[in-house]
């Protein structure tokens, strides 16, 4: 990509977004998208550690069949809080709010997002929601499952349901505002010459994600409001004793929460598309299909929520429609995997840390996606619904998929964000440890699920013991795998060697500004005259 | 810790059918997984970076390839859809001649009751080779009745009846789980399904209950004061019940509806919802005053007197034969007009 700017800008002006201002106030009141991304990076990492601690306790409890480590009420709160923290406070904001916030304006050749103050407001809403939820944890926790199914959540649970629900409600607005900001930015802030068909695939996937955030999240807010109205004023909405219908809640909940799966995984697709291209030095195979698949997933994602409810009172025929549509959404995901694989063909592939995470992602996402077929197939879903098969499936998508892509993206853009290089050997080692640990944790759970072990069980029959031991062993390896990057990335922030502007010889506007970038990103608006992924151009010709 | 089962036992007519579909999906999934892994592996080795200055020739794409790898998987998936939908329909459509057993979920136990009166907790005894239909209700939150060896599961949802069915094929004891998270002791809401030879089952059934569910229901019919108004014989302020179950009712708003389990339940808990033509909405609600168990017994009683177009008091008094109630809904055309008085007296208690 060619930009019409002064090539030596980086050398002349060493002031960047990190050292331009100092002091806590300069961070808490910043409207710079890069600094807000750092705020998000710190907060989602904190929530990831909290959610990971819950996961650790869950796996330790399941090391033996008896419920002997914690009481069952505590266990129930652990898996509930693990789900809520990981989904609403880590996975949903992770790639969009950290990597997206940092990279999107630079990728588009813009000075900032369209609404910088709204961006800061998003972070504050996220933190208020998060602190309310953490308060609920400290006050005793919530034990309804992250799904909040009625009437258990509305009538029978004596845990801190409403505080948590309000926390999630507020955080939802953060998600909506971020989505809105990205949509407007994508439409209005692209550099001259950066047409839709030249746009990086990361942008396409975040654009599709933002559509879901803006359209889907309000429905979750409505569901939470209705629960509040029922609890406060006794209006019969979900409680059958008052004339309501508990299955109505499930419809509203999954109308948001199924698309929310795509909020978590679409950004991951975008990251992987960037990594695969840049580390094989090859333009994506079938750009239009990969970009179009993101939008198709965003649209279809809203039409399949009923596949979570095959065992309820949902009519048999409604179930059939949802099953039918669910198979269609498998196709765009498959297209992406095929195109990534085809991109490697005749490439020039190097295996630095981000690429190892990307290849690990494809390997795990293939299994995660294909096991979704069992769940879309009604006759088989009746058997495996609400068992560990489902737990394994969605962890393959959300951890094997989203978390690996997030880590891959962090490693890829870390030199740009921090201006420092991390030790690549440790990075590759961490990718390997995560991959091995993940498989050992979750592959046995597919077998457990088909054997019939229900999820959310504090104690379980002895015949499931051995496989659970494998799973817990894997989880401890996985924990080490996550811990490694935390250590060497923090180390590199302070002691790592200086990063060049473009350590990967990658294309894309973000690699043409210094590392770390100056507050204004570009000295003058860049002019884009080439497709994003023109690797055939000589380096000297570009900068 | 010396057990390591890798596949669940097959113990119902549905088990092998579900497993066959499972194997088909596994074959498709394995094919694509292996194909992609091989491509990744081969490309990873063959096209590793040898010369940092080498820039590969870009390949823009291929519409033929894109179409192929969209249409072929979609075709394979449509087989899954059709096959799975057929199986689902079968799983949730009980045969007409199924023997009915009643299940109540409550925090945190399964209570089952056979029409002949036997009650069990966290246990269910069934004969081999006979279709069994479970009519299920919950006293509190959502539960889900799950027997992995039968490959069958159904949620039990407050405010309504759900049902599931199976035909066990192999005598033995099989795990029973609650699959829907229901609170503190969710993982303690487990038990056993015992499949017996028909002869053993008859023996088991005959030892125990002093009165059938319908007989208990008839007592409740008096206790709750239903009898004072809903006399079975004289039409008064309230419609009598004889012959109602399984018949078509004419409502005041002109609708005609089938008097099934859901209708009887609603008429007790929310009597104003559907008023039979010719009557006033005067019945008070029993919401919150009657347990799910009593409700099922009343239902059993109302069913038992609804299945005979002509009253046969002796049959009821001596306890309905096992399997009569709930086995088949009475033929709709054979039901009596609920407003027409019947001739014989009520069965002695």
C-alpha cells in the first residue's frame, strides 16, 4: 500500500502516544483511541484472570467425583461467574475493544474513531458494569448459570441476581456504543482510496460484529428489564404462576446470546485472515468470499436461536426451521476455513508466534465448527443437549477460536502497541503449550458428553472419573500456557528491544506509522492507491 | 477409578437410531478434519519460507472451487437435517398405545407414579419392549428428564405438561439425570431407571399401592370441594366431568377445543381462561393451592371417567386396570355432550 506522507516521520519525531502526556489523569480522561485500547487491555486482562481463577477452581472440584472441594452452592456460583465474566467482560470486548480500538483508525488511515468521547464513555460503562458484577461476586455471588433461566433466576435463586443483571445491562451499552462507533468510523473515516473492496479483512469482520452488537444487545437489555419488571411489580411475563411463560425468556435470551457467539468469534476470523496473509506473504484466496462470509454470518446469526431450545416446549415444526437454518450458517464458516487453507498454497510461510497461534486456531476451529453439526441435528441434539458435549463444543469455538485469535493478534500487534519486541522463542513455546493443554482439557469432554454427563454438575458418577482427570490435567497445562505471555509481554514492555515500524514486513497502513504510533497517527491523511495485500511490491517502494 | 467407558450402552429402540446418525455426522466431520489437517500439514512443510526475499505469486481465488466447497458440504448437511428432523419427530411423538407413567420434578428429586398407584423417588421401573409415555410436570423450576442409555431427554417446564416416550430393549439399570440446571443440588437429582422383563414388571407392580391414581384423584375431587359443584351426573352451575376427557368442548367465545391434559390443567388453575358454553365464569382459581402431584391425580381421575362414553361405575370402583388411563384418548366422536345428564350414579368410594 502506498501512502503519500513523509517517510522519515518516525525518525524525526520520537514523541508517541505513550510519552506524549503523563499522569493518571492523562489516562483516565484520554480520548485517544490508542490509550483507551490500553485501558481496555488492562481491564479485560484483569477480568480474564478472575474468570480463569473460577475455571481453575471448577476443574479442581471436578478432579474427584465427590463434591468435596467446595459446597454445591459455591460450585454453582463458580461456573455462573466464570461464564458471566468470561463472556460479557472478556470475550465480547477482547478483540474489538482492545485490538479494534487500537488498530481500526490506523488501518483506515484516520486520526481517531468517529466519536472519541463516546469511546471513552464505552470504557467507563464497561467498568461500571464490571465493578457491579465484581461487587456481586464479593457479596456472595450469583448462582443462576450465565443463562439466567426463569423461573429459577426470578423466583427461586436467593443469590445476587439483580445486581449482576444490572451489571450486564450497563456493560451491554458499552458494547452497543463501541459497535456504533466502529460502524460510523468504517463508513466515514476511511482514507481516500481505501474503498470497501480494498478494506482489510479485519475491518470487514469487525464491521459485521458491530452490526450484531448494535442490533442484538438491546434485546438482552429488554430481557433483563422484563425480569426486573416481573420481580419488582409482579407482572406475569415469565412466571407461569402469574400467567407468564418461562420459555419466552429463553427466546429473548438466545435471540441475543446466539448472535453473541458471533460477536465473540467474528473478530477472531478477522485477526486470523490478517495473520495468515502476512505470514505466508500471500493475498487471501477469495477476498470477496471471506469478506462476504462475515456479513452473511452476522445476518444468519439472528435466525438460528431456537436451536438452543429443541428440548423445550418449542413446537416440533419451529424446531425444524431453526435446525434447517442452523446448517446454512455452517457454510460461511466453512468457506473461511477453506480459503485460509488455500491461501497457504504456494505461499512463503514463516512460523513466528502469531502464525503458530493462527494455525492452532484453524486446527481447533475446524473441530469446534464441525461438532456444531451434531448440535444442529435435532435427533442427536436431544441426546447431547445440556451435556459436556456442548461444553466442549463451545469452548472449542470460544477458547480454541476466540482466545487463540486474541493471543495471536496481541502477539502480532504488540510491537505496534508497546513499541517493544518480545522473545519469539518464548512466544512459540506458549502457543504450543496452549494448544496441547487446550486439547487435553476439552477433547475428553466430547466423550463425557456423549456418555451422558450433564453440565453444571458439582458431583458426578464414578464412571466419568478418568476422563475428568484428563480434563483437569489439561486445564493446568492450559493455565501455564496463558501465564507465559503474561510474563514475557510485561517483561518486554519494560525491557524488550525497540520494535521497528514494521517488524513483520507486513502490509496495511498500521505498519507504516512508527511503533508506538504518535498521538495523531499520521502526519497527514494518507492516500491509498493499492489493494491492502500487495506483497509483490518492494518494501522500499512502499514506505 | 478403574472404569473408562467410552460409549454409552444402547437400551432403547431409539439408541441405535441416534447412534447411526451420530456415526454419519462423525464420518463427515472426520473426512473434513483430516482433509484440512493434511492440507495444512503439507502446505506448512512444502511452502515454508526458504528465501525471505521470495514473494509468492498471489492467487485471487476461484469461483468454481468456492462453489464446490459450499455446495458439497451443504448437501451433506442437508442429509443431517432431514435425518435428524425425522428422528426428532419420532422422539417426541409417542405411539398411541403407549403405557403412561407420571413424573414430577422438584428441587431436587424425581417423583414418579404409575397409574396403578405405585410411587417411586429417583427410580423408575419399566417393562422391556413396551412403549412408555412419561407425562411430566414440575413443582418449581425447569428440570430435564434425561436417560443417556435411551438417548432421550425432555425439559419439564413450570406451568405446563411435557411428555416423552421410549421403548426399552434391554433389562438392566440405567442412569437417570436432571439435565437442566435447577439450583443447589442439581447434581444430586439423579437416579436409576430399571428395565424389567414384562413378567417381573407385573410382579413388581402388583406389590405395593393400595389405590390407583384415579382412586386417589377421586378422593381429592371431594377434598378440594370440586364434587360439590361438578357433580358427575347433575348439570348444575358447573359442567359435569363424565365423558369430558378427550372430547371436543364448545366454549362461550365460539371456539371448539379438545379437552386434553393441558386443557384440564388450565381449567383448574386458571378457570376463567376457557369457559364452556352455557356456564358462568364463577369458579375460583386453584393456582398455588394444589400441588402438581394432586393435580396429576385429579387429571388421572378425570381421564378415567372421561374414557368411557357410557359410565361403568364398577370398573372405576375396583380400580382401573393398569394401562387404561392415558393409554389412548377416547375416540372424539364417541364422547357424550358434557351438558347432558348421565344416568347411573357415581361410583361408590
